[in-house]
C-alpha cells in the first residue's frame, strides 16, 4: 500500500495529476484505495485498446 503523495514522488509526477488518475482507476475497479493509501489487488493487469485519429 502506498500513499498518493508517495506514488507521485515515485512516478515523478504532479500529485494532483496522480490523484486524478487514482480516482478514475479506482472508479473502474482497477485499483483500490482506503485511508491507508492505494493498492492494486491483482498480480497482473493486461490491457488492450486501439487509438484512432480524431474524426474531421
């Protein structure tokens, strides 16, 4: 388990941006968080997605 502040430090990212990412990932069930911090309840995560250019 890690705090958002510590996670931001480890990632060398702005704490506000990390917080925003954590909120979205927690809403999607990818990570979990409680008063103690943030943790990933999975041994492995695989994602697969396609990015396309914006329509004109």
